[in-house]
C-alpha cells in the first residue's frame, strides 16, 4: 500500500527565533503539525490521485539554511513490543536522509519528551560538539 507523505512548512527568520525563543519556535512547528486532520488529509489524497506529484529527497532546493523534520505524532514508536520488550531507542532507517533533517518521535518517558534522530554533515557536527552553549542546551544533566 505504501505511505503518503505530505509536506508542510513553518518559516521564520533567525531574528524571530532569537527574539522570541525556542518555545515560540516549537509552537510554530506544533501549529503546522496540528493543522493536519482527517478531512484535510482525505482531501489532499483525493486531489493527489487526480494529479500526482512526487517529491524526491535532494531533488528540490530547501532555499538556504533549513531544517527539515519527519515523523508523525500518531506513530507510537515506543509503544511497540514485538516480544523482545519495549524499545530503548528508535532509528528511522536509511531512507530519506538529507543534511539538516531531524526525525522527531515522542520520547519513551511520554508527557512531552522527545527523541530526535538528526542527520547533519560531519563538519557541522564537529563544530556543534565543541560549542558549549549548544551542548548545554541539548544535553541531559548528569
């Protein structure tokens, strides 16, 4: 049967993110995700069957600095148990990996926690791991 992938976009400037903070930024993303409902998706699929359009990773420009995310809040990745016990981590697999893509899952702790899988170019990753402010923001307290 396959999967239907719908692209949505939340945009901001660096200045907006710096001025309004990460909470505001997360709210913008949340609004886009929350805008997807059953009726809207049914309408999109109906239109797509009449005029199909295919998106290939890397084929379309992201237009400068961009972060892309993928996943679905409806996919309970940590709730699956195939007889080996509950997952301790999740990976999305090898498909659709592009620089700057973050796959977001609800975390195993639930209640707003997140698990992220981030694809980033090696040179950018090297710069991030030595950036103390960044590492403080993304690391769990020990």
